[in-house]
């Protein structure tokens, strides 16, 4: 599919020219600017950010497209595969949590085996008479 100019993109998608120019300059959508400072934008990039106009069938690059946006419909078997992946991840999380608990108990046991820390020594003051008067 051919790339769109800003004029074509505004015509086919629900966006104004200034909004589209700001989005291109800020990087919200990607496009290519040639040596004459003319932008060209991939239609899939436009469909990612903006909704196509619904009033008529769009003609883009000589081809007709009913709807340029994609729908998030799961593929057959994808739902079951995702359920299995989730169950596997939950099992791994439970094992990791049990291992963390075991390591925590081991660390506490090792801490109990350590000797008690010595009391810190008090520093001797430079001016001993200040501590006597206070």
C-alpha cells in the first residue's frame, strides 16, 4: 500500500491537519519527510493512532478499504493456549514464592548463629570540660 500525504491522511482519517502535523513533529506517529519538507505516512501508522472516517469507503493508493483499523479478535485455540500459559506462570510463581520463603528462613537461621554485635565505643570528646559542665 502506498504512503499517504498529510492531505490524504486528513481526508481519510478523523484528524485535522494541525493535529497531524503536531503528532508528526512530536513523534506520536512516525512518518518520513523528504528534501522538500513533505511528509509521507504509512496508512497502518495512521490506523494505529486515529480512526478512519466512516462516512464512505476509503480509497487509499488505488485500493478500496472498508476499514483500515484492525480488530482484536483471538485466533482459534489462542484463548486456550493463553489459559495454559497463565496456569504455567502461576505454578512457577508459586514455586518461586516457596523458594523465597525457604531462603528467608535459612537467612534467619544464619543470623541467629552470628555472635551479637559488640557495643559501639563512645568517642572521647576533644574538649573534656564541656561534658563536665553540662
